[in-house]
C-alpha cells in the first residue's frame, strides 16, 4: 500500500542531515510487522531518531551495537484520533529492541488497563509476523511484554503510578495518551526515569504520544508549551486544526488530519461530529485543547439554546458588543436584545481574523443608531474603544465589578434559567467550550488568560447584555477618553 496524502505539521523540527536517522530502519521494521508507515509517521521517525555515533571507536559497527547518541532526549507527538499514533510505537519499540542488546524498554498509557490492552495488541502483531521467532511474548497480567531472544532486550508495560520504574535503568520509555495525567502524576513519572536515564550518556529517549487534552491536562499542556517554544533536546510534532477554522467543514479536515485520505475517509470524521459532544469532537478529531472537564455549559445543553428569528428587532432595540481576542488575532461583534418575554437573545454581526476591520464596521453600526455600543474595559479591546471615543462614538464599558456581574448574568441565563437563545454561531459555541471561570473579588468572571482558547464572542455577548439592561441607568456612564499619558 502506498500513501500519498501528507499535510504539513503545525510544528515539527527540521531534518538535520548532519545526523544519521533510524527512520528508514523503522520503516522496514513496520513492513515486517505487516504495515507501511504513513507520511506523517515517516516524518516523525526520520526526525525524532536523529543520532550520531558516540563512544570509543566510532566505527560503522558501533551503529549496530547501541552506541547511538540521540539528538533529542524527548519526543512529543500530538495528532488527532484515528491517526495511527499507537500503531507508530510498535515498530519504534521493536526496532529499538533489535538494535540495543540487553536494553530495558517500558511502555504505558492513560491507565494500566489501557497499557495492557495496547501491549497485547502489539504482541499479537509481532507473533503473526516473520520476525516472531526472534521474540518471546510475556502475558503475565501487569507486566505484559516481549523479550528479544537473541540479545536479551526486554519490553514491559507498566501502570502509570508515582512509584513506577523506581530503581530501573530504562533505555526507552513511552507514554500513550498522557493528556490524562495531572501535573503531580506526570512530574512523578518523569522524576522516576529522567535521573536513571542520565547514566546512559544520551543513548535514551522518552516518547510522549497523545491527542490534545483539556485545561485540566496541566502536565501535557506544560510539555506542549515547552515543545512549541523549542525546548532544547525536545522534538515536538503536532498536527491540529488551524486557528479560526470551521471544525465541521471537510475542507478544514483536509488541511491537517494526517490519516485522512490514507487510512480513513471523511465519513469517519463526519460520524464523530454527530456522535460526540462538541468539546470531545474538537479535542479528539481536531486535536485542539478544549473545555475543562466541567464546561461552563455542556455541549448538549448548549445545543438546546440555538434558535432562529422570523422578525428580528430594529437596530434601536439592539445592544452591540465587541471584543478583541488576545494578541489581536481576531475580533467579534454581536447584537443582543431581549424578546417580548424578557429573554436574552444574541446574533452574530461579524467575526473575523485581525482587527483592521473592526473600527470601520462599528462606525457604520453607530450610524444605524443601535440602543448602545458596549465593550469590556480590559484586554486589547481598550485600544479599539479609545479610537472610537476619539472619533465621537459613545461606548459603554464594564469595569472589573460590572464585568463580573455581566458574566454571571449571562451564565445564569444560559445554564440555570436556560432562557438565553443564540443563532448557533460557531464563534460563540467554541468560546463557551473554551471558557474558564475565575474568581474576581466577590464575583466570578470569564478568564481570558486561563481559558483554553479564544472567548471573544462570549465576552462580547456578556457586555452587550449588561449594557442593554443598564443603558438607561444613571450610573451607566459612557467611556471617557482621557488623552495620552
């Protein structure tokens, strides 16, 4: 079988041809196990296994006797579900065993039970392959694995517990679906193997393989942040949905999913989009960091709040809220009003990358004389508000206290009263899935810093609803531009 589809990774180190690579050897090992590496898998093994010959002699023979000093001591791979990440590890492990006499390799997953199942699957692949006579399978519960008969190398699965691997000197350890580990467990697991590996003079590697997690995946999130930043000795690989893309559009999937067109088709992802919750779908199949375990509004409940309007109100009865995403990467404008029953309604006006379009659009809206234009007096939205006020447009703003009140009012309408309705816009849906609440004084607010992705739409709606309800309040004061400092 030949695979042709190879979307570019979002992150990956460049191949350094001054190093040797085990990529071709691992590809041949995969064929012995009955399958061919997909382009993304080949890219990973080509670059992650770069090495130089080390130690006395530095002869060609040393390359086959374990004297390979790796460029990277840690390899992090994060890809969507159904990409073949677990399959990738089988030839990597088998190759390492066959080329490293007396090596100790260890593998685990999110739980010991999951690790055992994955190991048994791998054993089954090995015993059905032409290289089966070279290995002796071990099926003892809790220590399933393989022994390489000819050179004494051993592969063992273990449970991800703080006490695991203490006293061992592993040549390679890999962790599957490590997004499930909290920081305490993750650091304990690393603390058990990193010092032991240091005695093997650069011959070792740690592989961390997973889909993205949630905001509670603090161990993985820290590893991802370090990998993206180019931490020394770390080979970081990521395939994930581009920022601002539509997760339900098949054209988006073709931009990044590395197995699409190779081992899966569009229908696989389409089925997932309807069978999984929004957050789990985006996390698993778009490979994006998503909502907390306890989302502020669960995806299933949020779907019940979607509606359409046959007769929307006039501009004079609509509050307009806007918000700029962190870094000025995007901005969102929403219209908010209350229906005849007093229930809050929200409809997207515009959401797009960048901010160059925002002031001209808000000026056009101001000419239509909406009930009020509003924004939170925080983050990078403040610069837009300054410009509007300098141009003579009144903007009502929420300070720290009012912003907390606005957040709780919107959350109550969505989650508790379930009276809020919106147009189903993706910008708002994703913002709700990403949002994290943090205490602010005696109230709570949506946190720009701690949320797992952009929440500009959520903030725009919250401040617009607050402004709609307070536009005639004598304490409601337009934003005042005080000039340059």
